[in-house]
C-alpha cells in the first residue's frame, strides 16, 4: 500500500505512433487502463503523473512488456485497416458508476463502422433522458479508440464533441468508413 492507503498497481506504458498522432497506452495486470491522445512529452508526463496519483506507484516505460504487447499489436493493426475489433482485457478502475456503465455498453454494443446517438446510448443503459450525461461519460473515457467514443454522434447528424479534437474524430470515423477521408 502507498501512503494514501491505496494498493499500488504496476503500471507500464508505451507511446505508439499512429495516423492520428502518438498515443500513450498504459496497462496494469488487469488490462489496458489508459489511452491518451496527442502524447507529446508534456501530455505524456501529465498523463503519467495522473496515473501515478490515481493508481499508486510510478508508471514504468516498458513497450516490450507482455502487459502491453498485444494492445500495441492490435492498435497498430486497427490503424493499418487490418482489425475492426479490439479483443483486450480492460482495466476499468479509472472510471465508475454511470460513466462506466455507458462505456461498457459502447464497447460491447457499437461495432466498427456504426455510430450511435448520445440519446440512443442513454436509452440502451436505461436512462433515455440522459443524453448530456452520456456526453460527459464520453469526455471522461480513459480508453478512447479501444472503447470507441468517436462512434457517438448527435441525433441530428452532427459529429458531436470529442476529447481528442474534432479532426481526430473525423479521421477515426473516416478510417471506419463512416465519413469520407479528409482532403488535407
């Protein structure tokens, strides 16, 4: 246990180059725990500090770790157009309650090449009036891309918001055939 009375978890991490920029992948013994967009040095350091604070222990860079190897392989295959589904153990410890419920439904119920509205996703978890709360859940997703919050759109056809930026969301939706490829 650490000084805050939390059990310390081993956290390993690596940065993976992708078509949407560098992604930080972090994992515990339970599974992939965090994916962070635009993982420049400053963004990476802030994310690692946050992980250390939340999970205890100091994250260790370990791209060859067995805890990360399969996640890295699947992320690279996804961006190469060779994989449509992620089959990874996920560590949900950074999220709880309604947000976790919504993200689990999203992960299991909205496949590659499909989108769902915020309100529709709220209905799927038994809270049909909670479209805005679903938006908050998407914004707090610790596992973007793998738990595909980019597939959640506005009911009127708008793209909606996205923590990784709208251009990143457009690129992910284009990769999945839901939008035309950006011209530049």
